């Protein structure tokens, strides 16, 4: 991470990478290998929280309040869309992304139309494209947070923007 403490002391701001990391990413999939692979891939960019079941994911979401969630669609106990709907009810500003196979496309389109998810990623995914999507989502969160901060009287330097 560039900048860090020295940059903050010098400018009073933190770097974009530090802002993005603090947003947090919750990864949910019933296959532990997929969770671990995504965790390893994105731990450099985000504070990672992970779960292999929807109930565990809800508990971690309530405890840590990550701003980004990526969930598999097909899981026992609850589908990814059902999980993302519950997360939206807790915090509508959370960026919700679904990992799914093409066989679920009609369900995904319905969920998009109901604003239950921001984007979906078809399996098998390309890690570079997924990383770009997550970083774009994170930047949108930071920009949105900055706009909200200005509404409440904080200046444009809030959150290092």
C-alpha cells in the first residue's frame, strides 16, 4: 500500500487503496475452496470476511458491516439472491454482487429488476475482470460516502478524497 502513515501525516489524507481496503468485502460460497481462492485473490485490496453458509454470512455482515458482498447463487439453506435481499434490508447501500451459472439467468434478471443486486458475474469468471468490477464498486462507494459527508457538512477532503 502506498502512502500509509507518512502520507497521512503529510497531507491529512489516506490513499485510495487504504480507503478501498477499509470498505470490506464479504465472500460467500458453500464451497470452501472457492471462498479461499477469492480470499487470497482479493485480500491485498480489501479487508476480507468470508462464510460458507448464508446464516454465517448474515452474522458476519451484521458484525462487520462490509460495504461489498459477493455471493454464490446456489447454496443450501438459502440462495444467494435471498441472502442479498436480506443484506439489502439491513443496509441498502451495500454493493451486492452475485456469482452464478447461466442456467439461473431468468432469476438473475428478476433480481436485477428488483434492485436486489448491483451486478452478476457468470461462472467461470475471469479474475482480472472480477477484480476490476470490485474495485469499480469500491470507488463508487467511496465517492458516494464523500457526497454524503458533504451533505453533513464535512469538506471534500473527508475520507481522503
